[in-house]
């Protein structure tokens, strides 16, 4: 379902808190590592200029409040000038590397915390299959299946994972099948005739599947959060190769800008409001945070990864690229990134991301 271009106040606030908070957290990571390594920071800004007020000074760093109250920034001394004492560019390769990694590392940490919090609210029970939605006028609706039913068996074949139900249904198209479900603690049996030619977007019987939830302890949530973090990192890194091999459709791996991020958060928030648990929203926060970390590590000038590329060059060839040329590369990279962001944002409006209901 394509989301409308309307903006709800609560959804806008959620977007500002999540996206702005992840950006601010990224900059805070740079800031804390820089101060730990003795790099002078001229300003840590909450929001983006123009500056509204100087809140206070901390160890020589101006902490400012800015007009565009979204995210933040860090202004290190001597970012591109190695002649500035205690500046970033004048620091050792180790210090520059740690400072540049501080932002992405913080986003990885925030992603882990978001995943952990999500599982603390609602950990999926992967041993049972839940009907989350029933399409109108579908065989499932006519048979009396309801959202919230837990599928126990299809024609006496036990169902514990999605594939069990899908395989059982697909092997009996246009033939009556008996589906046994658990509903409010009772066992209910219905007969359904799977369709061989269902409407677009629907399966043979017209149900959408998910997993029920179960309570877990904090240590278990931490373990599940770590697994989700590792999975997200690995799948994001593997995505380009999977695209090249045709394992993922291009429309499923498209870039998304701020508008697309807003749409996804609004979608997740709407579903979470119906369940009373912020599971999907927190999961999405984790995904966005990990994506922000990996995107910033791409070897593109102006990004952390681009600056790390120049540090790596210095380490290998034992000489620095001229600050003038490095600064020019970052300026060109920044202009390119702005152009890409504008294009992606336009696409988010013209062709919004299709999200399930």
C-alpha cells in the first residue's frame, strides 16, 4: 500500500525524534572520542545553523542551540588544516581513525539498544504461526479465520513455521483443506478452498502471516538484540552482491531519503498503536541506525569512510595527500551527496515506498 503524502503531527514528531536523535548521537560519538583523544572541538551544535544561543562552554567547546532543531554537528579545530595545534588533522593516524569511527560506532550501539528494547517489549515466538490479517472476500474470510488466530495444523499436518503452512496450502489448490487454529485458548477448525489464481497481493487463501509474541528476560532480549544487529549488518553488506545476482528486486533495495524514512516510521507506528507495543518502531530505529553507520563508512569523500580512505592512504604510502586536494575532494563529495539526497527525496514523493498494511 502506498502511503499518502499527508503528514500527521505525531508522526512528524516521531520522525524528528528518531532521525534527529540518531544524527545527534552520531555526532556525539565523534565528539566524545575526539575529547578523549585530546582533539580540540570548537563547537558541538544541537540542531543546524543559524545559531540561536550558546548554552554553555565545556572545556573550551561551545555547546550551542541552533535554529533548525534537527540532529546536530561537531566542528573540530583544524579539521582539514594540519598546522592547527591539537586539531583533528594534526592528530596521529590512530586518533583520526578513532574519531572518524566514533560516529558509526555510536550508531551501531544505538541500533543494538533499539533492537534489544524491541525484543524486551515483544519477542517473536518463532515456533508458532500467527494470522495477522485476513483479506476481505477471501476464502479465509469466508471460512471464518480471524486476525490473531494461531495456526496449529493444515489437514492434520503440524504448522510451526511459515513454510509448513505455505507448502501445505500450495499442494492443495482448488481443493478443500482443513485448518485448525487456536483462538482465545480454544481450538477451532475451519474448511478453506485455496485459490489457484488469487488477486494480486493476496495468497491462495488471503491471509498475512506473522509470529505471536512471548515474554523474555533482559538477558534473552540482549541476546536477540545482538543477533538482530549482526543479521542487519551482514544483510546490508551483502545487499549489492544479491542485487547483482538478481536475488533481490531493485525496487526492494531502493535508497530512501528523509521522506521515505518518515513514511516507514509512520507505518510502523500505526501498526504498533494497534498492538500497544512499540516493537516495529524500535526495530525500524535499529535498522535505520545500522544503515546510517554503514552509509557513513562508504569510501566517499565528505563521509567518514572517505576521510578514513585518506588516512589509509597515508598509512600505506607514508605520506599525506595535500590538505588542499583532500579538502577539494571532500567539497566535491559533499556536493555529490547533496545532489543524490535531492534526487532520492524527489523519488520518495513521486514514487513513495510501497509498504504492507
